[in-house]
C-alpha cells in the first residue's frame, strides 16, 4: 500500500515522532492511522525503558502563584542535558504539568505522576512517550504546593539556570518580597529542614560522636576542663551541623552574622514551610 506524504505528516504532527518512523509505522499498519499511533507509542515506551537508568542532572522548573499571593505551586521535571530542557516539546510538557498541579491542588509526587494528562495518558506515561520522542531519560522530579491563611504570602524564585529554585510560605507581614528574599537564600544556602526538630536524633548522635572523637585527638584540647570541652562540642554542633542544615539557624545570605529566623523576626514574620528544588535535592 502506498503511503502519501500527507498521511505521514498527519501522523508526525499527532505523535511528534520522526518522519521516517511515522512512514514505517503507517506501512506496517497498512495505512491505519490508529494502529500506526499504537505502534509508535509502544516504540516510545521501549525507548523510555532503555534510558530509565541514565542520570538526570538537568531539568526545568515551572511555578504558578495565585493572584492574591496566598497559594503557590512549583514543579521540577528532570532530564539529562541542557539542550533537551530547552526543546519546545519538553518546555510545553513542563508548563502543562505546572498548570495541572495548580488546577488540581496537587502537592505530592505520587499524585502528580498519576494525574490525568489527557488523551488517556497519565502525567508519567505522557513523559515516557516524550522520552521515546526525544531520546533522553526524563523524570518528574518534585512538586510542592503551599497555602497561607491570614497574613502572609507564598513566594517563589527560579534561578537563571531554570533548574534551581525554591517555594516558600511566609506567615506575618509580607507583601511577597520577604518570601522572594527567603527563596533566594534557600537556593544559595541549600537547607535541608526548617528547624532542628525535623532532624533524626540518630544523625545528631552520630555527629556528636564524631566531634568527641575529633576533640580527643586534638592535642590542644588536652587538659581542658570537661565543661569547657562540652561547650566547644556544642558550639561546633550548632555552627557546623545545625547551622548548615537548618534554615532558621543558617546565617542570612546577605548578612551572615544574623540567623534567618532573626532576620525574619525583625521583619515581623516567620517561615511556615519551604521546598528547595534542584536535581538531586
């Protein structure tokens, strides 16, 4: 059966697959458009499976903030390389995913992957089809959605590389600027948790053991009173352990001598929640 250029073009526009693959699929399907589409979809899934183990060190962020500044949603979709994240189809997918998460109030990765993406696809299966088209591993990386009741605002920041960013909810006196400042700090300082209660005690105990061993091997510490040594250990724990991981206890990126919580207290607000976005974060 002879396949026309018009048929090939229609299938290419519908599937996004290369012209030669579309022509081959139509020939094998005897010109049946739906059978050819199914064939291309299966081909895309096989390609996705082959690439599933490859590292995704790049990605693209998209954010949606409500007009009243009280709600915000951010999504990150991962890929392997920068050129791919700038392709129109990948950008289109990420923007549609952000719209979907925002419209449905999705705040978990599991729910986002399973969300209806249209045309009988979930968000995850639609991305697998895109992997088959573009030929690079991709994953839905993360999502966050925050809402503030009463005084406060949800703010966002996306770095110029478009793969690092933050979403934060601020309680108190904020017109959005404080939230944006905190987001920039988060991208710079990369905190893991909001306050120290979120860190497992086993991690703290492990760090304390390490610090005590370090002190024991330090000749300059020999002979110091036990109380003084314990004070030194606690000081190092606060500065080098909690001070690196805990957002509220980090030195403010614009004024390192002040902790984040103190800076916000002076502005009449506090952090309700936050999410740092980056490949591997």
